[in-house]
């Protein structure tokens, strides 16, 4: 495997998944460029995101998919081009392909905007099928032009599908605590991944010869679950049974064409993924694909179980005192001036040294038994809390 990290251009970096890809690229040590439209810079939210990119060392290049010259210029800077443009821009990616050819630059890899289901192996119907066929058309153009490629199939984004318990059309930002709609019998297996993990696997793949001209599937075993599995897991976490409404495949297929856009698309995606099992029905053959968690076992991905746990630790969500209020996290002990902080650290040196002595020399935290008369151990008490082990914590810095 090559050790030299490619220079990466992200087109669509201010979008939903694009933000994670830009950040993942910069944080993993790739010299990173983001092509950003002039208009985005004047948008307050996007402007803040762009500033964050700059703080991470990302070079911002102005440009637009419809301005070929800006694409050619941007491509001159890099070895790898990643597109994360949204649905309405999928076909405009043909401009990226021709800009890659025109640039005369040897581009080592192009990752078109995929980041979903495998569009060459799909059981989708209706608007989902139309979306997928555009991505397939872009694939055929990439292959016909001989541009080296990798197609990243991350299946479902957690933020869209797990936070909603597989009801992406609800746009919920945290799982419901009262009721849920189950599609079909709820047993078809899907694959749900956290956005940061998708970025981490993508970054591993860009320079890996094993992924050249291949489809990379992000199918980590703990994240292959049905809608019923996800709902049952959530119910066990909140200690409550949700009211369930079952929508049969027949009813869903009837509802899709009657729904306005984009609801029709979201329902069609639910049909493909959670009724037909679009992400799990086929076998990955070495001739066309590789699986990311097998290729990169050191990437500590977030399991569905761990992801759902985050919603159980937010104290304010169920607290009526915080409704329609801004919650400030300003504990008095943590409010310090710079001078106070410096004085605190230097004045505390003897305390820190004596804590180190008791903990690491005397074994102060381990040298007694917890008796039921005075104590309880948390990981025994709350088995469902997925705590971060030391190995995982240290991996963040590797
Ligand atoms: N697996 C899943 O669960 C899932 C869910 C949603 C999407 N996806 C897939 O993920 C991919 C990205 O979708 P997304 O929802 O993250 O995209 P998005 O949020 O709609 O972002 C689109 C990006 O494209 C940029 N863009 C739009 N028009 C452009 C132009 N003319 N020139 C240059 N840039 C332009 C936007 O820039 P501005 O900021 O300037 O608008 C933005 O950065 C798609 O392939 C989509 O199908 C997957």
C-alpha cells in the first residue's frame, strides 16, 4: 500500500455528507481543497462551515459545476477528486469527467457522488430507481472515459435513517418515544452507518490500490439490522414499547406516486431499503467490490447500538423546565479568566503530582473491594451503556 497521501478536491463539500468528507480528508492528513460556490460564502451557515474548513487547513477554491474552467483549474491542484453533490446536480457531474480529461492532469481516482445504495444492483422502484439510474449513467461515463474510480456504497446515513428509526421521511432529529411506522414486516436487513465513519473509510480507500476501479461497500457487521431490530433496541434503551403502525408493501407502493416530491422519493427509498432489502440481497464478489470493515479492521466504527445510546444521555430532552428555553452550559467552576487558569494550573502542580502518586504509585482506585453495603459499579448496573474503552479512545489520536 502506498504511504503518500493524495491531494484531494471535494466538490459539494458544503453539503450534508460533503462536510464530513472535507473534515475527514483534512483531519487524516490529506492536503484538501474544497470547490465552493461564490453564493455559499455569503450564506451565514455555510460561511461558518467554510471558516471551519479553513481552520482545518483546507484551501477554498471558488467555482461551480456549470463553470468548466473553474473545475479544470481546481483539478490542477490535486490527485483525487471526490464529488458529494446532491440529487439535482448528479448529471452535471459529466462536466467533472470532461474537466478531468481536459485538465491533462493525471487524476489517480475519481469518487463520484454515490454514498448510498449500489445503483448497479438495486431492487428500487419509482423515484428511487430514477435517482439510481442517474448515478448509474455517471458510472458508465466514468468507465467509458477510462477515469480511475472508486464507488463508495455507505448504505444509510445514521442521521437520516437511524435517528428516525428508519422513517427518513419524518426528518426527525432524534428517535420517537411514542410511535413508529413499520414498513412491510420490518424484517428486511439494511445497513446504517455514522457519517464520520463513512468519511474515515472513504479516506482509507482513496489511496488504496485494492479499491482502484472497485466498489467499496461499508457493511460493518454490527450495523446490518432490520427496522424491527432498530425499534426493539431503542425500546430496550428507553424502557418503553412504541405504538406500531404497519404499512404493507402494497399500501406503500400505492402511496409513493400519490405523494408530493420529495416525499415520494423518501418513501420509495424506504420501500427499497426496508421492504426489499436493497442493501443486503446480493453477495459482494471480488470481481467488482470490497468490504471496508474487512479491509480496514482498525477503523473503530460506531455501532447502531452505540449511536442510539447518545439519545439516552441527553438530560434536557425530557425536562419540561427547558421547553422554549436556551440552555447554557456554564458550570461556575469552569468559568475562568486566562490569568486564573494559568494560576490554577501552576498552583495545582503539587496537587496533580500527589494525585499521580496515589493513583499510579499506590493504586488508589483499585486496591479495595466495592461492598454492596456502600457501593455499586456502573458498568455492571447499566450494561447497555456502550462505554469507550482505552484502546478506542487512543485510536482517535493515531
Ligand atoms: N445514504 C444516505 O442515507 C443518503 C442520504 C442523503 C443523500 N445521499 C447521497 O449523498 C450524496 C450527497 O447528497 P447530500 O444530500 O449530502 O447533498 P447536499 O446536502 O444537497 O449538498 C449538495 C452540495 O453540492 C453543492 N452544489 C450544488 N450545486 C452546485 C453547483 N452548481 N456547483 C458546485 N457545487 C454545487 C452544494 O453547494 P451549496 O452549499 O453551494 O448549495 C452542496 O455543497 C448524493 O449522492 C445523495 O444521493 C445519501
